[in-house]
């Protein structure tokens, strides 16, 4: 257990809210169903957000 002002090195899954755990488990299966073409590259996302990665 951390002392006041200290932070633990990792998140404890037991401290995760029940709805967070359910959403993560629910979405994990849908990630497996995606085709590689459904994923965007960092450059594609940056372009869609108007971010110039060359700066």
C-alpha cells in the first residue's frame, strides 16, 4: 500500500469499477473481429485531426 503522496507502480484490477471491467471485456471480443483495413495509422489519425507530425 502506498504511503500518502506516493502512487502505486501499477493499477490494481480489483480497484477497477465493475462497469469498467464489463466494458473492457465486452470490447475485447469486438477488437478480434476487426479487419486490418479497419485500423488507422498514426498519420491517418493525425491528418484527420489536423495535426502535423513533422513539427
